[in-house]
C-alpha cells in the first residue's frame, strides 16, 4: 500500500500514457451537459484558425505594397489597387491588428472553459482526497501531496495556454507556409523548409528528453525540501525542545544543494539546446534566402518575393524559438497531470456498498463480535474481540500502550475495515450502512486534538455548522471553557493559530469537547478526553461528560482510571485481547491486571500529592520570610 501511494507522489515514470491524460483533461474541457462551454470551445477554435490565416496573409500585404512602390504593380495587382498603395499599407496594419484581435477574442472566449476545467479538477481532487482512507493520509509524505496538486494545476494551465494556442496554431502555420512556398516558389523551397523544421524539432526533442532527467531531479528535491520545511515548521515546538534548529537547517540544505546542482546542469544543457537551435534556424534561413536571392538575380522573382520569403521564414521560426521550452514544459505538465489523475483514480480503501442504507439509531447498542484486525498481516492488533455496549450505557476500555484501545474507536468510526467478525449498531453491520450516516451519529473527543487555524468560534461550530451563537456558547459552558474565552481580547473570534498552537493542551481539549457536545451525537467516543487537563478541571469536565453521556451510548478509552470508576463496564485489553471485564469494584476484587494498574495509579497520585504539598509549603515559607 505504501509503495503505491509513494508512486503517486514521487515516481518520475507515469503509469498512464500522455494520450490518456489528454483524454481525461478533454472531459473537463468538453463537459457533459454544458452546451454553453462546448459552444465556447467551437468559437475559440474558429477564431484560432481565423487569426492564423490572417497572420499568414499579413506578409503578403507587405509584398504587394513593395511591388507598387517598386513599379511592379501590373504584375500582381489590379489597376484600382495599384492606384492606392496607401490602402495596402493600411490593410497590412489592419491585418496585423485583426490577427492579434482574433487571438485575444479566442482567449476571451476560452477563458471561461479553461477556468471552469481547472476549478472542477481542483474540486474533484479535493473531494477525492477526503474520500481516501486514513491509511493513505498517514503514510503520505507531509507536504508532498500538496506539491503534486500544485504542480498539476499549474501544468494544466500551461497546457491549455501553450498546447492549444501555441503548438496547434504553429503546426497549422507550418502547413500553410509550406504550401505557400510549394505553390509560389517550387517544391525545393518547401523541401528545404520542411527539412530544416524537421531537424529543428528532432534535435529539440532529443536534447529536451536528455534534459528532462535534471528537471525531474529538481522536482524531486523541491518536493523533498518542501516536505522537510513544512514538517519542521509544523513541529516547531519539538525543534525548540531539542535545540535542533541547525540539524533541521542542515537537512533542508541537503535537498537545496541537490536542487542547486540539478538546476545548474539543467541551465547548461539549455545553453547547448539554444545553440543547436540557432544553428539549425540560421542554416535553413540562409539556405532559402540564398535561393530566393538567386531567383531575384535571374529575374524569376521580383524583389518583393525575396522580402516575402524572409518575412514568412521569420514568422514560422519565431514561435519555434520556444519549442524546447514549450515541449519540456508540456511533457512535464503531462507527467504532473498524470500523477494527479492517478490520485483521482485511486480507489478509496473504505467504500460504501451499492445498496448501503442510512444508519438508524434507536437504542444505540454497540456490539463487537469475534473481531480480528491487523494493519498488516504480520502485525495482528485485535484478536477475537467480543463485547456489547447496551444503549444508554458507558463502557470503558483500558490497557497498556499499544494494547489496541484506540484501534477500537477507529474501527467503530470505520476508518478501517476488520479482517473478520462483525461490528453492529442496533443490529446493523457498520459495513452495510453509509459511512456518512454512521459518522454523523458518533461524536469523538480525541486524545490529540488538532484545531483549524481559525477562530475559537469556528472550531467549536465545526461540530454543527448550522448552530446558533447561543448553542455555541452553551456547548462552551458545558465544556468549561466559556469563562476563559470571554476573558480573551477577541473573545470567541480569537485565532487559535496553526494546529491550535496558541492554546494550551487543556484549552484545545476543551474546545474539542465543546464541538462534540454541539454535534449532539447518539454515540460518544472519548479517547482519553481529559488526559491534558489538570485534576481540578478534569473533575469539572468529567461531570459535564457524564451529564451529556446520560442519554447516550458511550465508549471511554481511559488512561486515568479515576475517571471511569462509575462506568457500567470496564474492558481490560492486553496485547489485543480482552483479559478482564466487569465493574470497577468487581475488577478490584479479582486483583488481576486492572488491580495492578489501579495500585500504580494510587502510588502516582500520592507522589503528585506530596509534590503539590511541598510546593505549597515552599510558597508559604517564602511568603512568611517576605
């Protein structure tokens, strides 16, 4: 699984060919049910062709004007046109303006199509990323995914502008100008022009293909450097804790150095390409002009034809100057687009069945029956887990770290599917119901709370986007955070910072509890929900949690055993198996694993109490002395 995701993010070789990518893009440019956009595409192509026809005809006006001024008008013009050479000069200028204007009109017509395609592709990718499994997001490189999307979007924009409105018009122009040479000056002129253009294109493609490995290396190191930078900044506090600023800078600089080396090689190879292109263009231009000059010398062509030939050659060579750049960028754009389309094509690990129905919660009874689960086959996590949480009751799950406690909540939320067995809510297998309906009925307060970089109000309202301000305030009061919020200068509009870094761990956890209260779910999952709180606040919030759990089914994953003494049943997990179950009193009487955990907690609490007493005594002593 991990290797496949890595291929999507970083592999230089694509699994799809370029034609398939262009076909996929075409679906967005020619969308079903949008006849208005299809008409725009047709008109854009019409103005593209019209602009090129006029563009090719522009030098002919110049030739006719030279004929008139040179006294050769009778050979090429009617008497009326010969009498008004000024009109031809004006026509020459008008044709240039029209060629430009039709090109701009083409862009103006097509811009809605292009932007609509970009918007839909970006939106579909964004939606699809949220459909992909938790496993995918846990295994991806931080920052790498956003880089793939960013480059692909930029690539699509480039492809639309240059392939549609540069490459295709240039090919059309080459065909028309070659035909003009053949018709007016003979096959040899067309042959030399064609041979020159073919050589130019061939060597450009060959050298650009050779150069692509440096560009790929640049992209690879750019992704790596970006990922390391984002990862380091997200973990800013950790970097500070371990004074690792220099270490992070060195790791970042390694990628920058490799990027620098690849960039230098890329620039040197570009220099070689430009020189080869200049030699080929100049050779073809000189060859055809020498033939044209000889024709003028022999009297077969007027001097205006020599100027015409030169103008046509310059006109056809000008866009080719950018062919190496355009070809490289188009190819890279296709590669980047392929990666994004591969991402869109990636099937979610967890999908609804075709006949999946909405979950209907009546009592809220949860049952795990003979459940086995593993992240990988060689690493079993849960083994033959069976338990039942009756509707309206609270069950706690305890155990040492790595025993599989949090995995139970992830399975119930259906982040993962089990290997065997069944998980039901009111008799409905969670694999048979719609995921969104399942998750709407479950409220989660995670141990590690991550907040959006927005206001406190926004983060609480995330539990119910339709909630009123009064509902938000009430949820905050139940979570014992309202009094703190109103003391802040901006109150509920206070920004919490990236990942909620401006708040303490306890404050973040209370915001998480508030938004879960606002969600008003039928089932509660509390994953060590009070682990970041002090003892006094923990007691207050514990009372609130018990209050909101009264009419709900609740599963509590606990670290502090003192918070679960009143629950209906306690499950003790060890190495993925339930080794004990019962009430707090019953488990203490057994004097098994739970009893040992309880004794350790009592000892820790006594140590903490003594430390607190010593601190208070020190404070009192300082006050007396002062």
